[in-house]
């Protein structure tokens, strides 16, 4: 494709037309040099190789339990000096600060939790050329410090190629930069490379057995691990910042979305329940009457059990949030490390029939970014003011109605790209990001997952979590 043709095409067409190859050895060397001397030392890494991937004479796949946004540095060390292609979320390719890095390293795009044929073809092309592909079957990095069930079909996908599968076992990476607060904290991180499946083992297994094996080897709780090893983390006095985005329900009085997480403490304004989270990621209750789970991950576990009960006991269950909407531009890259650009506003509802949005967005796929930033912001400000006024609504010039209804058959979890202050969904193949007014993403995520399990259960919870459903209707499994 000529440079002139590229300029005429939007970013989506350019990305769809891109062909991929194995990164050059020079790029691989530079990546390792910068990663090893500048980036990785910040995380106190301890990396072990039980096997040498250079012994693999041909293509292979590296899978890893996806704990954080810095996992790529550990996969780099595991594979070096061999070049490899890593898979990243489709929306990441629209961020300006990643543009050059992704091109040089020949990163492969994949839409998270989507039946993305172009993404699968890109991965397949590298393997068929004898290359190495690294991806996480979980789809996205850990939200609560524990692993997530692998995406349905992961076992069938890796079985198809009949190549060696290496597993890079991560420890501590989530705790260096949690999903609710991205500030980096130094403690200790580990990574261990081992051979998980030989081609012969894959051929002898059913796809479901491969999924089960992946889930089992990925099984991990960062908070249990750091507690068992008594690792101290440099929290900078901000251990609880934004923790209320995932720990949203008071364990004592049951009030939701009211907890205040500031500095190193989280507390409920209604009953005074709360604690300090110390430098070992351990809760220290304010007093003997406070009720706290042993860790943030166990806190979320209790919230999941609560949601399971709520949606099963109420056939009319419904939860609505007012949200700002962001989307991906097509004529420019997103700057300042943003993940989307403002494009609309409305209400999103989660009930037994699915996920429903009713609102408005900028007309013609425009965003409040790039050359049209000021005009877009002005229109969206007018839109927001009209929505809040409660008067008879007239769509502002430059806006158009925007609505959708999604089934839990295809949507089994929300996409959390970088932070739990927002979530994303693919609607008609297009990426949209939603920013709730309240710190409700943690609850919305649990509702989505458990509605899916009640009505479809394709993306099943872990077998070791069956206790959560004891005495309750199992939906599709009943």
C-alpha cells in the first residue's frame, strides 16, 4: 500500500490491512537492552527458566497468567534472544505512545472477548511461518489480583497448531500496579518458564481438558502469595487509593458504593467500619468491632456471592448507571496515554435480558479529540447540560441517538483495559468505553459475569468455586 493510500484510509483500515512478520533481531536486542537495564529493575525481578526455549526447533506458543501491564518485560526475558510476537488488545493500537513500539515489535491485535477472525489470522500467520506467539488465554490482566477463567475456546485454539506450549508463571506483578490504582509499588516479582504441553500431549487431550489444565496452572491469588512470603511493598502512603472501585460493599452494614478509599485506609461513612492497608497488603482494622475480609481479593469474593444471590432471588433485577461514553477515533491517534476519546453520554442498564444503553453520541463517528476537540467538547457539554436539566429533550446539533441491546450469550464479562474507573464493550465490532458517575465498575463486572453464568454459562466459574452456588439455582446447569 502506498503512503498516499495510507493517508486516505482511516486507522481501522490501515490496521486491518497490516501484515505481520517476526521482529528483527536488532529490535529484539534493543528491547532486551532497554528492558533489562532501565525498566525491569524497578520491579525487583527474579526470573527462572526450567527450560531453554531455544531448544524448540520450530514454532511455539508462550502463555502466561496475565497479572499486569508490565508482563511483556518478563515474556521478553523468557524468550530472549529469540524474537517473538506478543498479542495486545485491539484498542491499544489507537494510542499514540504505543504506535512506534507496536510497529517495531510487530505486536498482534486481538479484540478482547470477541470472535475476532482477523486477530486469530494474525496469530496463525506467525506460527505458520515458524515464529513464536505470546498471548494470555485470560484475555486481559487481573482485576482483583487473582486469575480469571481462560476465554472459552482457548484449548481448541492452541491444540489446533500442535506446537509446544510454554508457560510463564507470574508472581507479584499485579501488586506492583493494581488495576484500581496504577501507581507503581516496588516489592518483589517472580517469573518462571516451563514447558506446559508437548504436541503429543495436546493431540491426546480434549479441548476442555486443555482449558481445565490452563485454569489450574494459572490458579493464583497475589494477596495470599505476598502474605505467605511476607513481602513488603513501597506503598507511598496510598495503599487504598480507589480500592472502593472493586471493594464497593461494606462487609458490616452492607451499604454499597458509599465506601471512601483515601490514602492508606478504606472506611464506610454509614457505620464507621474500615481498616488501614499496610505495606504487606494486610488489613489492620480500625478497632475490634470492624469486620474485614482477610484481603481485597476475598472481599471481592464475598461480593460475588452476594451478587449471585441477588440476581437469582429477583427475576426483575435491574441495575442502571449514568455513564459518559468514549470511542476510538479513526483519523488520528489518542494522545496523553488515553484509552478512548469522549463521544457521548447516556444510561446503561444490566438486567436479566442483557445489557441496554440509551443515550446519544457525536454524529458521524466523531470524537472530542484531534482537530475537532474543541467543537466536540462544546457539543458534549451542551448534551450533558440538557440531560441533567430534566426539561423536554431536544438532541443538540452535532449529536445523534445511540442505543444498543447486548445478550449475555456473547457478553460474559466487561473489558477492563487499564483501570477499574471505566469498562469497555464491543458493540457491532466497535470499541466503546463507559465511565460511570459512581465507583460502580466492580459491581457491574460481577453482575455481567453472573448473569451470563445464570442464563448461558459458556464461560464457567472455576470448579473450586462451586461452593458459591450451593443451595442456589445454577441456571443453565440446573
